[in-house]
């Protein structure tokens, strides 16, 4: 079964799509069979970054059952190491208002893809669709910019992701789940307090659910003496959300990225020696090692439950 990697951010413009496209290509260059899936509902544009302006099929065709299989909407870039792409759905009322059943059908179909790695581009923000697609990943990447407003949106995204993770740790028919679904929460603390008040031991169970939830942090357009205190950010997330966000890497401000976007080619392909390309290549090396932790061993077919370092 493929290892699934999702990427999310608290606001648009953080560069997550650019980053994921480059990581997908870099992993394909390493010999991985890779499929990139655009689940940015209403804002799908991954195909444009590869110069694919009019895909023959898109995710909308699968969601509206114009095609019978998710395989029918895959586009393969044979000139880019066989990288596969499932183009996004674009802005339609049916996809924007996807039902729970339609969402589950989509996620089940992604598990059938015959590849080594599935990379999912999640819509920016904190909609239910975005959070659910983000949490679907075996490995989560989160992107922010070194700006105060971006950090605030990033923290909000992480907070709601942890709440979603906790809510998903209880059976839908349980008393705790029923109680929690009736409320809206502004903080993880409120969730834990109500869960414990509803059922003794629920807090411990919820905290256990977060034990292996470690989104990997990427800071894009990083500059020397930037406005982000990375150590303080990680300490704040650990204190108030109870999770760790190990760094995957920082991408420097680089003119080559803008040139690549204008050329509709990933920067690691157009300018492999550019500072941003080198940074993302190092990130791909780390990801490859993390992916290997999920690969079956001779002794067991289950992924190793090891926290990435």
C-alpha cells in the first residue's frame, strides 16, 4: 500500500503547492512511483505548475461518475520520471459541497492507487474538507511563511487539526463522541476538559491519539533575521497543543522560483542548483528516509510506529 503524504497551510500563498510539486518530482527522480493528487477543492492549480492547461480528465469526472475509476483521471508525465497527476476538480457546486459518502468514496479510491507514494495537496484554510484531507495522510507536512499573520493562521490550522485528530479517536457511536459533536471548540483544552467530564479516562485516550501526530514543519521564503522565532513557535505548539512539529526544512527566498512558475516547470527541474532547489532536494532526502519507516519488513507488514527525527 502506498505511503500517503498530505500538505496543508493556514492561509493561501504560503507556497505549499509549489513545494509539493517539487517534492513529488524529486521523489520520482529517486525511483519512487509517485502520484500527486490535487484536493484543493475550488482552487485546483497543480496541473498548471507542470504546463498542463487542459487536462483530459479531472477529479470532477470521478466525483460526478463520468468515469468509473480513479485510474481513469490519472495523467502521467513520462518526461518527468513517470510522475502521475490526478488534476483537481475546479470550482463546482457539487465538489465544493461534497457529501460525507462522496468524500469517503474518494479517500477509499486513493488507497487503491498502484504507486509507492501519494502526495496530496490540501486546500488552504480550516474547512472540514481541508482538515479531513490533511489528516488522511500517513505523513503530514505543514507550511508557513516567516510573517506574523501567516504564523497566526498556521497556529490556528494546527490547533483545529489536533482537535479533528482527537475527535476522530473516539468511536462515532460513543458517549464522548456524541457529546463532543454537539459543541464547537476554540481550543484543544476545551475538548479535553469536556471529554474527561463525559467519561473518565477520555483525556488520556485523546492524548494518546496525538502521540504519533507530528506534522513536519516547512518555512517557505525564509530569510536571515526573519520575523519567526522557530524555537519559540515549536515550544508554543508543544505547550498548548501537546504535539511536536519536527522541522523538515526551510526554503530561502529565491528568484528562481518565480522564474520556474512563469515557465510552468518545477524549479528543481528548471534550476536544480538554485538555493530553493537545493533546500527542497535535502527535504526530499529526509522524506525518503521517513517513507522507508512505513515500508513492510520481513518480520511484519505493518508500518513502524517511529517518530520522525
